C-alpha cells in the first residue's frame, strides 16, 4: 500500500469506540430467521401422527372408564415430548455451533493494528483490508486501491465485474454497478486487486440489508436422502393406517364394540408408523457436522456428509494442503552460481533478492512473498528503503501469464518494474541469448526436481507516463532464480496410504513446475507416473483428456480454469470427485465437484462459499478424516434405519396377529410407549455414537447411485423382523396354553423387549463378535435401563397392574433370554446368506 493509504489507515477505531458504536447501532448482520425454540419444536411434534394417536388412545381409555390408563398415557405424551425436545435441542445446539463457526470475518484496523474479527462486529468508521476473493463485509468507500474490480451481480444482476477507484474523502452515496466508483457494497465480491476501505453502513442499513428480509424465510430444498426416506415413510404409514382401518372393520364384523375396535386400530397404527425416520435424518447429519467441526472441518451443507462416503477421487492442491505452506528461501541462483541465503551473499545475489522483494506486494499474505520479505530483512542492509512510496501499477496473475509485475516510481522521478513468476514465463520476456536461456531453464528444472518452488526474477526500466498494458511491453533483464522450500506435511504419507486402502485415488493438481510436482508426489507416496501439464490439457479434447486422466495422478502447471475440465472429465468417467481450492478462479471447479473443499486459512471467501466443506486447518489429513467420518455417519444411518424397519415388523405383527387369532391382546398403547422409549434413543443417540467398523477405510467407496435404504437392506430388515416375529408369536402362543393370561402377557412382552435389544445389537456391526467388542456406552446404557424398567413393570405391583402383567415363573424369563440368543443366531445366519447372495 502507498504511504497515503498507510496514513489513512490511522483512521481506524479503538476497541472502546467500536464497542460504543456497536451498542448504539447494533451488529453488522442481515435479518435472520429465528432459531427454533422449544415451543416451535413442540408445535411441530404435535402434528406428528404418533403424538396424535397417543392422546386419541388416552381419550378412548377415558371413554371406556379406564381413567388410570388414560391419564398415564397423557403423562407419557409429556415424557416423550421431553425426550424429543432433548434430541431436537441437541441437534439445534450443534447447528448453532456450526453457524457460529461459519460466521464471516474481516481484517479490521483496531487499536492501531490489523486483526481478524467477526464481520458482525464491524461499525461505521472501521477501516478494513480487502483482497482478491474477499466478500465485502459492509458498505464502504475505498481509501486506497490497487487494480480493484468487484462482482456486484448480487445487487445488480450484471455479471461483468466493475472497476473501483479510491477517494480522498467520503464520497456521496451511489448506486451499485457503476464503473470507477469508490464504493464497495456488503455481500459483493472482490475479484481482483486489493484495497483499504472505511466502513460507512452496516447491517440492515447497507444496500443488501434493504432486501435481506426477503431472504430470511427461504429454505433450501430437501436433498435426495430426505426425499427418498420421506417417500418410504409415507408409504409405510399409508400401509399401516390401511391395515389398521381393516382391523377395526373386521373386529366390528366379529361383533366387537366400537371403542375396543378403535383402540386395537390405534395400537396397530402406533406400532406400524416409522416416525423415527425424520429423527434419524435430522440428528445424524447435524451431530455428524458438529463432530466434523471439532476436527477442524466445517460443513456448510449437511447433504455433503452423505456424498463424502462415496467419494472415489480426491483432487488436491499441493501447496498448503500436501505441504506445510511454510515457505523458506532455500537457494538463490544467478549466472550459474547457486548460493544459500546468508551473510556472505555475493553482490549480484543481493541484487536478485532485492528484485524479488520489489516484485512482491507490501503487507504480503502470500507465503512465498512472506518468505522473500523475511529473507530480505535478514540479508539485505536496508530492505525498507527499496520500495518507493508510490506504486504506479500492478500486473496481477492471469490465465496464461503466471507472473506478477509491479511498477514503482523512483525517488528521482523515473520508474522501474520488477517481475517474478514461473521461470518459463519470465525468461520468455527477458532478452537472453540461447545459451543463457537454456542455462536458466536447466537450473530451474534441476531445483524443481529437488522439490523446490522456483521463481524467476527480472527487472526493467519504465516510463511513468506511458506504462504498457501488459508486462510484455517492458524491456526486462533476468536477475536470476529464487528457489523456496515448502516441506511436506509429516502425516501425508500415512493419509495417502489410507486413501489407497479405502479405494480412493488422490490426484495432485498444482501450478508448480512438473519436476517439483513429481518430486513431491514421490515423497507423498503418490503413484505419479507421467505428469499431465496445463499445456497438455489445452491441446486435448474432452475424450482424450478422459483417457489421460485414467492413469495420471499428477497435474502440473495447471491454471485454475483447467481444474473445472479435470473435475468434469473425472465425473464423466463415473468418479465421485472431491476438489480442493482456495482462489476466486477455483470457484467453478468447487461448485462442479461432487464435494467442493475450500481452505479455511488461505482460502478466499469466494472459494469458501462455493464449497460444501471448509478445512479450517488446510490439512489433507483432515480431508481424509472427513471422508472417514462421512462413511461412518452414512453407515450408522443405514444401520439405524435397518433396525427401525426390522423392529417395527414384530411390533406390528404382535399388535395384529393375537387379535386375528382370537388370543388375549398382548400390546396395549402403554406397551407401545414403553417400546418407543427404547427405540427412539437407540435409533438416534446409540447408533449415532457407534464407532467405526474395523474395515471402514479398507473397502471401496459405495457406488454414486446406491440408495441409503436399498433392496438388500430392506430384505435383511424384513428377514430379521419376520424371524423375531415368528419366535415371539410362537412363544406367546405356547405361554397362552401354559400360563395365566397376565403371566403369559408379561412373558410375551419380555420376549419382545429382549428381542428388541437383540435386533439393536445385531445391527450395530457386521458381526456379533465385533458388536460386542465395539465400545458404545450409550448402547449398554439403553439396554440396562430397558431391562431395569422391564423388571419394574413385571415385579412392581402398581406398574404390573397398569401393564396388566403378573410375574411369570423365573424359568420363563430365562427362556425369553434364551429365545433372544436363538433370534441372534438366526439373524447372523440369514445375514451371511444374504451377503453371499448379493455377491453373486
């Protein structure tokens, strides 16, 4: 920034003054939808069929004169409401924590120094720093600008960026969309350049604030998973209600009174309704995203968690993702002599380092420029005096021109230009004979082959009055090469090995020299093979590119626009692609990828908003952990839904069959409520806490179009449920012939409860031994509470009277436990048979 801009930055506020203005004007936020409170959650629950059926059953009991059962059922309505409020409240807390983590931030001048603060804390008078890729946090006017252009299509509908200029004093208000305005507007994007700006309007007073209220109540459409599961739940609900209605009609035809017939129909409806599905679809993604956030992985769209489990290709940047993004100047090369930067640097190499500093932005944020500035301050006598107060023009990096050129005014009134960038691009602009050109390119290739990041540095004179429109218009002298080291992260090799074991390819995409990319790929454990370059991609049509990508895992000298072609080519090959990116130009590729992954530390706002996942620590190992967590969440959701479908078969069957057989009723509404107390926390909390399966990252990604609840899972659930129903109805039939009715009912219900726990155990892991070994305190807690409540219902006189139980002989309860073991053995045999059948 220029000296004038640095003086203007002194206008920044103190923390005390900012706090006073924030209290007076309110936070810099658009109108927001209210967070769901308990009243809203309770109102939603009151419309659920299960919560409508329970009061209906209570009303029938009261009409029949069973006051105690009616009042108890009403109490159970409140208890179930409390449990659901707890589950939904936990989900809301997790979602709110994610919202807090994803709050936009801004670089603000407070107390005389720049700090990154939440954008919501901005007030009028704050001075902010804006750079390429940033989303403007508030309406502001530019104090100083270098090549700034903004995308204001959010406000104007016009997709072409508009140029911005600085103003000496606060300008009059202007409408968005005009060229060469000093105003930037909240919500718009800086697509080029960098600037200092002073905030003028925040929150609802900004341009976007005037239309913000219209966005509050717009909800995103449901994902495929929600639609498919909702359709299945509706079909099962319609089937259950239809069978319940037929049961009522049948009982009436048999001569039953209306109220007992209606009560039997209500019990059957309660037993058949799969009301747990919406709970699973809400709790699992929300708590999963919260768990990911604790691992420094922010999920902006919960549906992305579902896709992570099927990812087959990870396209990743090298710098900062595979490497530490902790650049250090390693070697300076000039006229055939390579030197490490130290106090004994020759004069020519000092000149090279000075030229590299002049070709870097002041207040640099790029790791390479930071490394060059650090080296210059260490090994040059007066680095601060090298830069002129006036930056005349900046020639930024654009597609096809991988270099940065800065034109400065000299103290004597002349001008000079300093250039740094890709060796082949910079050397091409310099006047060199063939021998010198070849020597420089060979030296660059040798250093790149050692895994170093190589920049060529050049310098030239300029006419301040007639600066060319392109750096190619300058007459440049090559000063030499600067090679920087960026060490590979220590955990990369293990993470890449995990990916291979999980059947995923890792494709490294970088703008570096091909030799640098190949060296890093070998060190990371990537099977690099041939390197595909940006020049190669430009010469290939789509079919040829697909053919090349089948066996290529390293892409070098790639410009951001080519990432989109790589993503689309891989998707045409049937791959599910996760793509990392951090720049403005990465946004199309991030949006096109099945899962876009932005960098949280070095990424731009544009990249973060285009992506579904943000790595807050920029680590590749975090991305692999996200895939692992995505697989675990998806697998546990599938287990939970399989369990729910399986357990509803014996419950619905035991609500229907005894009535059809003319046996005494086994299940009354109170027994259904008891079973729900086990099922609800089991299907949500217990399965959500289920640990990874042993082979989770040793199996290939699931197919892109594989349904969460496909035919194989449905068949397995029905087999499990029917086997449990067969054992339970047989046991109840035998008990009815041997024991008094109340004892037989208690035995039959004990068989159902223990069978429920058996199905829960059978669906936890692929094998029973693994399920018993896997640590899940919530499962054992639920099982212990269920068994304790069962014993109270049988042996506590008041509870036994309410449940219409009498204590059966102890051997019969031991027999119920034995039947659970038989049920588990049958389930394991059936599961193995179904797996063998599915593999044929």
